[in-house]
């Protein structure tokens, strides 16, 4: 995960949200954020995991917009 454009409290909250969700493979998700906009990149194995990552981040205070660019890799 990149902390370059994240404030520390927001970064911590996003990490906590993703790691506490048992349906999200946290190690495969990368996060970038600026001005309340969060971009999720990386790859997951199912569309369910992609949606769960987005929903976990959506609940974080300070997040205003999410761009979910996670790729579903079936193999």
C-alpha cells in the first residue's frame, strides 16, 4: 500500500477496514487517496471480493469517492 498521498489517520482507517474484512485479500489490494478520493488497484479472485473491498473502504470516515479498479483474476 502506498502512503504517499494518504494522511496517516486515513491510511490507518483504510488498512483496518480492509484487514478486518475476512472477504478481502488485503495483501493483494493497493490503495491511493487524495482529497477524499480513494483508488483501489490490484487483483482479487472474485467479484464478491472486489465488492467487499469497496464496501469496507466506503465506511471509512473521510472517504468521499471510491474508484474500484481491482481486477478479477479467476485463475
